[in-house]
C-alpha cells in the first residue's frame, strides 16, 4: 500500500434501505443515489468522481443484526490478493476472498484481530 490515506469507501449495513435513506438524507441534507439492483439494495452517498473525496453506501442486509460492527471501511489496494494473503499470518481471518464487483473492480472482506470487519478494494 502507498503511504497515503488508504481509505476509499465505506458500507453502512442497515435493516431497511428506505428508512435508512430517509434518516441520512434528513440528518445531512443530502440526496442518496440508488445503485443498480444487481449490486443488491444499496444507495450511495454523493461524491465528486473527479475529486479526492471518500464516499460509501447504505447496504440493506436480510440477516441484519444491530451491533457495533455494521460499518465496513474499505482500504484501497493495488490487488486485494496481496493484503488478503497476509491476513491470517497477522492474526485475522478472510471472510470473503477477492470477488468481482463488475465495472467497479474487486473487493475482499476481512476480520482484524479484534473481530472488526474491514474491506479491501482494487481495480485489478
């Protein structure tokens, strides 16, 4: 990883996308954008694709259980497999190996030593 801020995306898991959208749109005076259904029920926070800002999405989960670990921060990577191969040696666990998210690249889902869910994102 480069020695710059590696965070580029976050997911906030929710039980009901419409109610969650209403909450975030009201509290932050913003308009979220629904993603194509092939990505599941998701709505993205606004962002400038030409800017250097970080953004993310609300993600509806059928098996949602309210707890303190429902937000996933994604770290940018050249290739998810590189960091994924180091996770178990470092005391973590791979939850979901590198998978395609279509035109947006690839992600991996991991647990750190404390059981926090984190993600990796790469274009390759």
